[in-house]
């Protein structure tokens, strides 16, 4: 039988055998994880306050027995059901590994993030866990053989936080609930503040009132302050307590710790003064402070939810309800149901003009769909029976019936949302530094408050308590904590609306540092949708249709723009494709081969280039006897190219055109768009080496590419962007994906990157200046607690609103 884990009596942390400390409390032997917990517990019992532990056990949201037990509670076990697991997880990486996105609650600061990440990473079967503070989501990679979704949720609950599987269609309701809860707490705090200030006003005005009336107003203020402390400020105290409990592991105190300490000290001092009938009560300062800090946090919440431009922006594209066929195919009777209640295997009807609610297969009525949300391609796509349909796409032509095969996090749109979430999880350097210094600042703040109070206790004991509370309140590190993450989140939301999906978090920082831009040609510089203009150099005995049929047969299944052009031309002429006797092999960056047939560049085939060059791209078909035919294509510049290149050059970024197309075509395009540095006929290895040479010269390289042969180029560059219609491999290796057709989005993103850096610097500078002014003023006793509370709240509000300006960029 497995031995039950021994937990600390005070903090409920697991105790290693080497750390076990025992002491007798209340006639019973208790186990502790460290001397600190034992000392606190002995103090609590010594003061006759052992009811603290009884109440914690009876009325806590998670009873001690619930947390001690290693058994997953019944309410979480359904998440291990295969149907629910399929909804909330998706395959990832290595064989059998799953990825899930969980939404966290009660996360307040870097210390909370650190504790949750470390706890999850120590779980058996968990490969990786990364939390984004701004979106309050954690992406977990785990092995379903060793861990489960229910176990992940339970482990997060055991350390004092809450989690639930994130699903786009549910996120908006959760966001509304979160706003409503905070608004209710803010409302109670505002009402309490107004009433308490009304009772405190005669004292400030110096009115002549009787002692009995003054005592009545004092106790009335106390009664009104209690719900503000318990209800409105409750989450602050809970977060601070968790921070203190986890300090032994994290060595970090959250920013709620000094706030809770200041509130508790002020309330205790005010109550004592009220009982004694002398001294300041502080209740007006407490209620005002709580009201202002909750107001700042409400604005922060609005900014954070608005900045969650990844999954939430995509979620807004999905319908809340859908039409489900009740007994298909025997009956086409329809019922309207919530999308979240749909399961794989069920049949849905999607009318023209409606959005497809889930991934599935078209089973009745061919139609045309707009997939621009997922692909960036504006042209409608024809769908036949048996074709795949994706959630988030628009049905245009006919009412269709589809069979669901993926819901929730398994859908393609959820996969894109996951990419967006990863952008802020991969912390930029500035975010990491801000979190690190915030943690140090909390320790410095507590030391400063205690030191200044001790000094005042020596010179003027009557002001020591006021100074202690003022320093704790005035210099709260909220503004420092929010300075960078809110700006980065708002910037990501803005660029998402521009049509650029950021996958990795260093993109906005990197764009500011870029010194060189390396561009591919086909599909990047140009539209990537060339059309076949003519077929020449035909060998005797071959008709035009024969050569086109052979070339299209070789390109069948390929996604390169020239391949798609050949397939379109063959389809338009109703040409039947021959069956190739040998398998088609893709020679990366060169061409295709099947037996004796080869289709690719002139240099690879070893033939002389034709006379038609310029902006005309071309590929050649040959066999063992030599050239069979040459295929000539025409492409056009991508919209917004001129403006984009002008913005790039205005920032002194050197532009390079590096392409696998023939040298003459690349040279023509380079001169056409005024690019001085270019190289044609490049293999993927050549592109990789080209960037490597630039980096050896200490250049910071930004690359934009499209197609499978651009994957090495994108992987090697310091920053990389793949166009949205490009091959999946290229997108997988890129730091961002351009879904917009026009390059104008990248021009705006460059300007936004500059603005983001400026706002981050402004926020950090403001947080620094505020604290440099506020801390000495509070230590000198020049600032009252309620003034300090207003200053701290306005400081946090200032950095949040400043970052919010990026939304409209």
C-alpha cells in the first residue's frame, strides 16, 4: 500500500523526511516543513487563535482533506473521459504527447507564475509548462500515459489557484464573469469609501462635535470598513497569503504582500485607536485605498482581456449556437444547440452566410467557403463532398451538411490561437527583467518600510505607524510589474488585427534591432500566384497538352505557387493527368523527379536558359534525352510592397533579395523594386549560408519567406515571418505568420514596434520616477496613507492606460 505524503500542519506543503520538524500543539503532535511554519503555528496557538486552523478546515474553498488526498476528486474525473480529453487537448511533437491550454485564476504576479510553473513541471509526465501572466493561460505538454487533464487541474488547485480548460467559445462568458465579480467588489469598496469619508469629513473640517457623536461615527466607519476588508480586499489577502506560503520555494514575494500588510496594519491600528478613544482611525484611508486599487485593477483587467487578441479575437468569429441535425440522414430535422455541446460524429447544417462552428467533413451539398481567417487567401474556395471544413470559415453559396470530427482545442482555429498564446509565453528580455526586478523590489520595499518606521519610532513614536503604512502603500510595485507585459499584450493584439500572427515573443523587440532584411521572391516579394503564360521549346513529337499533362502529374500534391499554377492550367483545359510509373521525389530547392522525368530549374537540369527572362519565371521539363518543354509564368508584385520597402529603407535596414529562381529573373525584380543586394539560383543551403554570413558580420537579420525551401532561411534568421498562404513547414519555423495579402501590414508593424518600445520605456521611466519620489516622501512622513493609496493606484492606472494606446495603432 502506497504511503500517504506527510504535509505541513501550517502551510500544507509536502514534507521531505530530511526536513521533518515536530512539535506539540494543543495536546497533539504536529508535523512542520520548516522552523518558520512551526514558529508561526506556535504563535497562533500561544495567542489562543487556534480557531484559525479550524475555520480554515471548515470554511475554506478547498478543505484540508481535499488537498491532502492524492485522489482526484469526483468533479474533475470527467475531464479524463476520452471525449472531453479530445475536446480540450491536441497532439503535440513527439509520439503520443498532448498539448492543452488552461485558463488560470488568482494569478497576481511573477511569484504566482513561478510557483505554478515549477509545481506543474515537477509532475510525472509533464514535459513543459509555460504561463503567460497577461492572458493568464498556461500551455502544458504532457504524456497521457503518465499524467491526465484532471490531474493537471487538481494539482493547480492543491497549491491554492484555480484552473479550467480553455475553450474559445467559452472564454467570452468567463471574461464577463470575471469582470462582473471585480465590478461587484469595486462597487462595495466605492460605497464604503463614500460613506466612511462622509463620517470622517467633520474631523477634517474641524467641526465641533460631541464625544458621543464622534464615537458613533467611528464605529459606523468600522462597520462599513469590515465588508470592504473582507469582500472587496479578500482576493488581495488570499494572494498575499499564498505568496508568503510559497516563499520558501520561490524566494519571491508577490506585489499583493505589501498591500495586504499595509491594509492589515492600518485596520488593526485603527481598531485599537477606536477602542482606546484616541489616535487616527485610518478607516477612510483603507476604504479609499481599496477602492482606488480595485479601480486600477478593473481597468487593467479590461486592457488585459482586450489584449488577449489571440484566441479571444478568433473566438469572436465563432458562433455561440449552431444547427444540429437530429436524426440524419433519415431526417433533416434541425435543433439549435450551443456549440460547446456538440461532439465528434454529430451532423450540423450550415446555412449560407453563417460561420462553420467546428472542424469536419462535408457530407451533403457542395458549396463555396471563405477561408481567409485561416489562410489569408481572400478568394473563395470550392468545397466538394468529402472535403474538410474548418471552424471559423464562412459558408457562401449553398446550405451544407457536415459531420464533426474535431471540436474545442482540437480544431485548426484553436491551433492558431495556441500559436498566438505562445507569443507572450516566450517572455521577451524586457519582460523577464521587469519580473526579476519586481521581485527584488518587494523585498526592498518591506525593508524600507520597517527601517523608516523604526527610525520614526525613535524620534517621534506617534508617527511611526503612519509612516509604516504610507511607505507600504505608496511604493507598491504594481506599476513596475505591469509596465512591460501590458504593453506587449496590447501590441500583440494590435498586430493581430493588422493580419500578423506573432508566434514567438521576441518579434516586436527584434524588429527594432533589425539591421538587414532578407526577402524571398516568389510568394513574398510577388503575389506568389503566377499564371502560366506559354509553353515553348517543345520537343518534336510532343504536343502542348502532352507536356502540360506530364508537368502537372509531377506537381500533383505540391503546394508551391508554380505547381498550383500548372495544376490550374491543366484543370482549365480539362487535361487528364497520366499516372507516373515511378514515385515523385522532391529535390528540395531544385525540382521534382520521377524515373527519367525531371521538372525544375535550368541549372539543375543542365540546360541553357531560354531567351524569355525579365519578370517571367520559368521551369523546364526534361528526360534522359534532354529538354521536352519550357513553361513560362508571369507574376505580379505583392500589394503594399513599395510602401513596405520605403519604410524599411527609412530605418536604414539593408534589403537583400535571395531566391531560388534563375539569376536573370531575380536580377530583373531586384532592379524593378530598387533592391541593391540580390542573389538568384539559390538552394536552401545557399539561403542559409547567406544569412549566416550576415550574422558573422554582427548583423541582426530579419527574413521573410514562403514555401518549403524557405524553412532553413526562416529557422536561421534572428526574426522570421512566413506568409500565411505558405507551406506549413515554413510557418512552423517562423516567428510570425502574415495572413494579410498586403505587405502594408508589415510596414505598420514596424512603426508599431517603435511605438511599443517607446511606451515600454515611458512606463518603466514613470514607475521609476514615481517610486523615487514616493518612497522618500512617505519615509519623511510627508504623505498620508490615503494620499499614498491614491498615488499608487494612479501610478498603476497610468502605465495601463499608456499601454492601452497601442490598441489603436
